[in-house]
């Protein structure tokens, strides 16, 4: 009897379709734990071979880490928005405008403190505006994001003017970098986000709302309150990333933040988190995913892939990863994804 059962199981296994095999792998409890590390290792291996070891040059690795800390800071914050089932792709436009206002403030006052405060304050105000449009006027967050990208981009271009960029003295950015400002600020923000997200009532409510909004509301949880908290946490991260962007190149331009929205989403799913929220959400996926995205971007450029083609590759990778990482609950009704 046992032998017959085993034969039947083997026969069924051999007859599984590709979709069914993928579903078995995706549903494995260890998949999301192993997947991010495998992807990072695979990308490093491929580009180290393709560039004949040049990928490990100090200047290349420094560029990867500089980009990763910007993407990772934003992705850590955006995890709060994704956790309760919302989606905002205006991160790049918010970062660009916050960085512009910060640089203008520094050039007018010569105060590095005001530069930091204005950059972070601007990001908080802009993200609060995005949230208010969604909460008060009941416009989907993704719709608000599409509109404000154009608005913030136009205002940033107006501030920067025909020169295309605004610079700050190299000595200022160098002193902030040499003093370890970026790494200290990122570590504090990252630790703060992890604590709030995983060890407080606020974090639990965000994940509950993302997993099943109807049940969460029936228990007395406020969707509006959770949305404001998630956007404010993201605003802090985007403000910090705006400062990091300026420190990196000692300037801000109309291209600052361009493509960041896709990088953040890609980093999130590469880190093993679903952008649709729920139980799989976490605050640390973006950091690991950011390293992978930065390595992918740098590696593709080093092997001679054009910027336009890189965008296409990242888009295809993102769609594949969303399919692998998104939850599909069969027993409880969940938030409609799209």
C-alpha cells in the first residue's frame, strides 16, 4: 500500500506544470529567507565574471554602497506604506524637491544644520500632502503619486533654473561624509524603523491592515491614522536620502531622484517583501534589496548596457519578482491588489 502511494505521488510530481512547480517553491516557508541572499550572490558572481574582476575595485564598490544607502534609506521608510497595502511611486520626485530646497537654503544661509532640517522638513511636508490627498479626498495613493510627480518635478525645475543643477561647496559635503554622517544617520533611522515596525502596536496594526483591511477596521483600527504614520515614517527616510544624495555629488540637479521609485520597489521585492503588504512585510528587506539593486545597476553599466535598456531589464525583473513574492490568500478576503 505504501509503495503504491509513493509511486502515485512520484507520478503526480512528474506531471506537475511549470506554474505548479513555481507555486510550490514560492510557498515554501524558507523561500523568502533564502531568496534575497541568493539573488545578491548571483548578481555579484555574474558581474565579477563579466567584468573580469573589475567589479571589486574599491571605486566601484564605493559607488555601489553610495547608491545602496540612498535606495536602502528610502526603501526602509517605504516599507511602512507598502505594509498597509498602499503604493506611492513619487519618492524620487519628493527627494529631488527636498534636496533642492535644502541646497537653496544652504547657499542662502551657509548653515549645514539648516540644510539638513529643511531637506527633512520638506520631505515630511510633501509626503504629508500626498497622504492628505488620499485620506481626506479618498484618492488612491498611486493616483496621487502619478499627479504629484509632475507637480514636484515642475517646481524643482523652476527652482533649479536653466543651469540644470545647483552646487554646494565640496568641502561641506566632504566634511559630512568624512565625519560619517551618512552611516550614523542611516543606522539610527534604520534601527528606529525596525523597532517601530516589529516591536510596537503601530507596526502590528500596519501589517494587519495590509493583510486584511476589513477585519482590521472591525477590531477598531484606524486606516487613516495608520496611513498618516506610514507616510510620515517614509518622509523621514526620503529626507535623509535627499541629504545623502547631495553629499554624494555636492550638487542637486533636475535628474536627482530620477528612477528612484522603481529602484525602491525593486529593492523591496528583491529583499523578500511583498509590495502588497500583509504578514510578509518587514522593515529590513529594503536594505538587502538595495545592495542588490545597486550592484545590478552598476554591473549593467560596466558591461556596456545602455541606460534605457537597464530600465527595461529592471522592469522585467520587477514583474517576475512581484509574481514570486506576492501573497495569494485563499481562505480570508484580503485587500484588492489592483
